[in-house]
């Protein structure tokens, strides 16, 4: 592990600062939008724009990297991110913020693709799994740490918008000044959406529903907190709770995933997350229970992303998995675009309880559909399960492909050791 950190510390430090900046801007905009008097529906459009940009960036970034190289793409997109962040308190109208969030989503997607390519190139076959684990931990810690910044200044002022801009600007220094060589970049052949849906109806439908859940969690949590009358410290703790739950549940669920019918685990996990959301909907005024609800939802929604990927891979050959994952991520991205908009409309109609109500509905629907799919075809042999690859919904196709390769290599080593 120390060898991995020594070779990739610059990348990991840069990504930590990037994730703090990105995690903070979403929460800050949710709070500042309430101060500016934006309606819940206007905020939902603003938050949705990020996921539209992210989806577009994930499709276009590989071509940009091939044409002008990693360094130029990284530096150019980073400059846009820093500039947009500093403009939010200057251009305080919904249209400007929507355009700004669209640009941020596009740029952050390209930056993540570039950084993950570098990280993969910096690691060797022997330590690639450790490098990926460090990267995932860094992502989560960055988002959690970002929430504490909300307490450092008045959200109605200018200072809090300067902080993420500075963090993002600084984040590129250790990465661009490191001596890591520029990696070669290859794009993945994509499967059509029809092919992906035919291979795994549960994986496709689940990814679409989960996109709405994750977008509500990532984009609308602070909006909910402001609308529900939570204080800044409470909003900070509430948003962080989603990612604490995700971190705690990822590996236990991954362990179970390789030892049982994944459809059953998907059904149970979604059910637990749905029950957690139901608690938040019913007792949203009791803050400790609200935090518990966030932990349960985050602990279900984030690992479900990896579970659905792994379940789909159970029906694919090894060389088809990367293409299918790209299709699954696209479906998830489409769901993420519509998620905040629908949640915003429901919150305007039913008030703050509508936030958890919509999450509850989506997770319960996923649980019910998993139960239905269990009646449509027999479960794959558990012994032939594709390995579970823990990934975050914020990761790009590069990290997903690396995670899958690492998991397969680990499984092959275990099989060899068992045979001996």
C-alpha cells in the first residue's frame, strides 16, 4: 500500500481536493438557492443540469483526449471549473446557474476520465487493486470532508464560493507537476441500449431507477435540508451521512454478492434503502432519525450501483463487460438527469416529505422489480458469478473497467490457490 501511495500520491491528493471542491459546490448551491429565493423546481433544474453535462462529458472526453492529449484537456477543463465556481455568486439567476452546472458536469466528467487514466497508468498489475481502493476511499472522504466547509463562512456571501474555486485550482498542481508519464488512451466499444436491456432487464431498469435516487441524494439533499428548516451544521451532517452509509456498506454487500443470488441481495438492499427513506419521510422533523434515514439510503443506493453492474456481468463474456458497463452507465446517467426534476416537482407539491417519498418509491419499485425478475428466469450458478467490483456512481468508465479487471485477476488468483 505504501508503494502505491508513493507512486500515486500526487494523483490522489489532486483528486481529494477535486472531490472536496465538487462535493462542496453542490451543497452550497442548495443552501444559497434558498437564500436567493429560487423555487424548489428551479433548483431541481439547476441540479439536474450537472448530470446532463456529466453524461455529455463522459461521451465526449475520450475523443478530446485523443485529439489534444491528457494534459491539455485536464488543464483546460480545470480552468473552466474554477471560473464557473467563482461566477455563481455574481450571476445569481436560475438560467445562469443552470448553464454553470451544465458546464461543471461536463468538465468534471472529463477531468475524472483523465485522472483515472493517469492513476491506472501509474499503477502496476501487482498493486492496481490497492490503487483503485485508495482512489475510491479518496473520493468518498473528499465528499464527506467537503460538507464541513459549509460552516466556515456565511453562505449568503462570496467567500464560500472562493473556497471550492481555489481547491480545484490547487488540485491540478500536484497532478500536472508529477513525473507520471502521459498514458495511452483507448475507448471502449459500446453495446447498444437494446443489447444491454436484452442481456439484463433488471440491470437496465435498476440502473435507471438508481440514477434518480443517486441524483436526488447528490443534488437535492441540501435543497431538502434548506426547505425543511435545518441549520447549516445539520445540513452538513445530513449530506455527509449518505456517504458514510455508502462507505460502511460497500464491502460487506460485496462479500455477500459473491456468495448468493444477486437478485435476492438487490431486492433486500433496495428494500432496506426504501424503508430508510420511508423513515425520513415520516419523521423528518427528528434530526437523529433523519441522519439514520440518510445512512440507510446511502448505504443501499451506492452499493446497488456495483451490484447491478456485477449482476449484468453474470450473463456476459469477459470481453463484453466493458462495453455493457458503458451502456449501463449511460442508462444511469439518463435517470440521474430526470431524478432531480421529478423530486423538485414532488417537493413543491407535497413539501419536504416529498424528497424521501420519491426516493422511497424508486427503491421500493426496484425491490419489487427484482422480485419479479426472480420469477422470470433461473438464477445464475453462484459459483460462476462474475466478481463484484466496488465502484462509486461518481466514477467514469475508466475506473469501472479497471475495477472489473482487478476483480477478475483476484478471482483467478483465488481459484488457482484453491486448486493447489
